[in-house]
């Protein structure tokens, strides 16, 4: 059956991404590739040149006199509410109104016949400010009394203060964890087409079509039913198009309705990076108590986040940082506190991992410090503290599916970890310019939206009389292979070839009230909804065939493009045509909601995650102590995706997440000057990993023996976010290499990202 599944393109087979050939040949259509309607005009945003200040005057004389300009839009021109806040806090204006709160905040939009005309005219506007004090860093904001953008969270189990006081050993520290720009290949873009009455249709690059629909309706002052949002595919999202697209879609929609012409809005990469949010950077203060064997007894920690001027998704992001602050380790007594600080920077937002990486890396820093204090291999400390089934997390969810011991056993053996670690120690003992490091780090990552109501999805399936199948669902395709996996599930349900399934664009016209494609749950939710729709139609077909062929329903089965009824073998298309003639309904709306999850934020207790995904990685690095530069010599990964729906796509997701995570921890550095200007706003100043930065030897395997014990889609597990944390092994290996220069055996304790400059400064500090 495995060979048949592979041939037909069913679940658990390695089928190429449905758009793979289009991606590499340039035939894949993105929003900017769509045919432009006659009379299309272009919008361009005018951004503030002040980190915090009152607007005392705006002069658009030169802008309006520029060639091709049709008008300027400000907050006063919005017919509805000047707000695109995703959480309903009314704190995220489309255009600044009277006050700007970060450098690069949209203040107006220029409308012109061409994009170049709109862009040039936008830079001719003159805005005067009464400059006010600003704070950029979360600790600076705390000390300035800036306050929180949303309610903080405390997770508590046991008595951390008492546990710390009684512990035989204690350490404390502060770690700075940098942010990250999404750097999607396709930037933010929206094209709006005005319709009759209050209607508008928007083609947009977004992970959350329903939220765009709601926000556009909110800003236009029309019902959501008047707004249609379409998404065929995105050229990358990573969380940057979950809420940040709202503003671009709203500006295009308002302009289109105002002028009665189609409007496109696409910012330059510089403006995109300046005006859109990023991964939250954190400053974390922690204190840990532990025994002489390295077992952690108590942990207390404060996570201060640079959230920006408005809430956006900072509440959920900082919550999840605490949810994953334990990573794979049991803390007997624990108290963790979030501090979502308001700052005069762009509002930070969702990013792959959604705060989880900023929690996990602190857990690994704690292990590192304990190991150095006690003179142990950090892996020994990690193993001593792994969760055992039945133990409770800081949010009081019981761990019941712990498979990390087996993953670690297999990875240690396949990577030859212990012999290689000894070789690294021997190498460093000889001294020399090049120092080496090696580290094995695990990950335990919870899967589900922590906002419980988002854990639902819908799908729509039509079967036409020729037997072809039309598939639509509420998820969005951003390159991750979601559409392919969902189509595989539907093909298997009907036992037809994958080529029979037509995957169509995501649109609010077909599947309403969808959740964002985020939290690694796109396949979990949408494939289950699609399967539900397929099973409804299949049940009708079984009843029809049993009745007309005079067999029992149990004797009807689908197999290899046919329906078998007793001794009869009927082509699938023939059954469909006959069913239509018999007036059998060949369409179904499917639905799924994740069961058995709940979360009470007030008490800090519940089961926010349906299950956990696990993995581990061993990374070895070489560091040049004269320059601070380093290379990743080798990385070995063993990752748990349950029973993979598509091993080829899942392996690609693991590889991509690893490289992106390594970029976050090594080369991708965000820097604001003292005036509040983001200076790393283009490829020339912001360095994502290149192909040459990948591990020289890169061994990635899926834990093929794993199968999700929960009732997920065909025993699979989510793959989008969990492997992003595997390259913490790279960061820890760099720390080991740097620490080898210390004559007294001190840990390096690098902040992230570990840029060559930071590495070199740490080396000089440790040598003193």
C-alpha cells in the first residue's frame, strides 16, 4: 500500500510541492504578478521622521503639485475607524493622528498614476514635530515608566523563593536576546478593486485573510460581508504577514473606494523593514537553584520585551515565551514573569516560534551555566533535568508524551557525540587561533494557538460530474507546502490520484471566519477540516452505491481510482456522474476544532497545547579567535514530526527552520540609533544567512518511528516552528569555543545574536 500511496500521491508519501516547478521557473503568480485592471493607480506611504512627537503641521503643497499625483490621504480621510489593532485595543492607527510614536510610522499616503510618481511625491511632504522624549530599549522603557502595552503574565508552581533559598547552589544572570526581521522574499503588498455599493475585493499577501477582511470593513465602516479577501500564495510570511498586512490592505481599500479605481500599494524593502514589526527582542533576568548533580531545584525569571508602541500580538508572544521557558526541563519550584514593555519603536509581531525561541534559549543558558559551575558536560545536565511523564509544566499541563530520551539516545549514537566532544576538548587544550565547540540541545514545543478560539478551521470540497475535485480551505500557502499536504489527505480519502485535486486560492467568499495560518497548526487544522468534508461526501457516495448496486454499505470501498461494490469495480468518475444523475449532493463544508484544550490566563493554569513536538540537534563549530568569525562545521538533526504526511516537505521545513534560526542567533542584528531610526533596514546592513553559511556537513533525519498519540491528522505532528529552535545548538557550541580561551574556566555567556564582533569582544574579556 505504501507504493500505491506514493504512486497516487496520498498521505505519508514524498510528493513535490504543488507549486515547486512554478517557483523555480518564475511561473508562480504572486499579488504583484496579477493582471492590473485598467485605470490602476498606485499608493505610497509617507513615514514619520521622528521617534516620538506631536505633529504641529503638515504641508503637502509640493507633493500635490508633483506629476501624476491624484491626492493625499491622512487620518481625516478614513471613513470608518482609524485602527487596525488585531486585539481590539484601538491602539494601532492606520495613519498617525496628531502624534507619532516611532520613527517610520505611516502618517499619510500619496495616490498617483505610477508607483514611481507616488514614491517621489511622498518624499516631498513637509511635516513639523514638537519632539518628545523617547525610549527604545525595554529596560530603558521600564526605567522611564513607559508601562506595558498589554497585561503581563505570571506562571507559578510551587514556591520559587523558598526553593532558591534552600538550594545548595545558585546562579543568576541577564541575557539579551535580539530580534529578527522576517525578510520574506515577497514584501508587503495589496491590490484593491472597488465594487458596487459598499463592496471591495482585495488581493493581498497575508497569513490571515479573515482578519484583513475585518480590518478593512472596520476602517471603511462597512459590514464584513462587503469585503472579499483573496490569497493564492505568498512569497514567505514567517508571521510577518499575520497582522502587519492589515494596514497595507486598508490603505489600498480606502483609496480604491475613494477614487473608484483599482489601487496597488507595495513599499520599498527599506520602508517595509522600517514600518513593519519584527521578532520581539528580550532582556531576561533569571535566578536558578540546583544541587551538586546539576538537578534544577528552583527558577525565577523576568522576561522584558521590546513590544513597540502598540500591543499588536505582544501579549500572546510574551505569554508563549514563558510557556517555553522550561524547554524540555522540569523545574520543581518556578515563577516566571512577563513584562511587555511599551517602546518608541515599531510594534513587534508574530515570528516563527512566536516567543517560544526566546524562552527556550534561556533554559539552555541556565543549563550551560550549571554545567560550567559543576564542571560537567552540559548534556549530562540536560539529561538530569528532562521531563518525565506525569510531571507538570509551569502552566500546570501534564507531560504525557515524552520521547526525548529515545531521540537523544539515537542522536548521540548517530552523531558520535561523545567521541567528537572529547576531540574538541583535546583540540582546544592545545591552544591555537582556531577554537572549537560542540553542543547537543533538545527542544520540546507545544502545538496549538494559546488563544483557544483560534483552534478551528473550515474547508469546502466540490466534486464535479467529470470526477474532478475542487479543494478550498481556510489556510494560506506561503511556501510551506500546506496545500500539497491537504490535497494528499483528500486524495487518500477518495482513493484517487492527486492530479484529480484542484487546489484553489484562499478566499473569504468560500470559507468564512478562518484562523491565521500560524502557530504551526495550518495542516493540523485545515487538513482535518478538509477530511471532514471529504468524509461527508464519501458517506453519501457509499450509501448511493450500496443502494444502487444492492450491496451492504460495508461492502463498498474506494481503491486506486475506483469504487468497489461487491464484485463490481467502477471507475470513480463513473460513480460521480451516476450520483449526480441520482441527485446526490457532491459538495460539503468541513469543519474541525481542536479538542481537549483549555487555558485560564488569570490563574495561569490549563492545557493550552494539544501535544508537544520534540527534536534535538548536535552542532560543531570552529571560531577564529583573531577575528571572531566562525563556521558551522557540522550539524546533525533528529526531529519528531509524528507520522509525516509528506517526508520530503517536512525535511525541507526542518532544514529551512534550522538555517533561519541560525541566522537569528548569529548574523541577523537589528540596530537603532539614538534618534530612534532603524539603521539595519536593507540587505546591505541586515545580514541573513547565505548558502555558504549552512553547516558544512548537514545531516537531517525525521524520527520515522514516531506517531502522534493524539487524534491529529493521520498521526502527524506540526513542523513549522519546532525545528527553528534546533540551532540553539550552534549558539551553545560557539559559547563553548569562546569559553575555551578562559584560563579560569569561565563560561562565555554571549548575548544573541553572537555576531563576530560580540564573539571577539567576549574572547578579549575572557582572556584578561
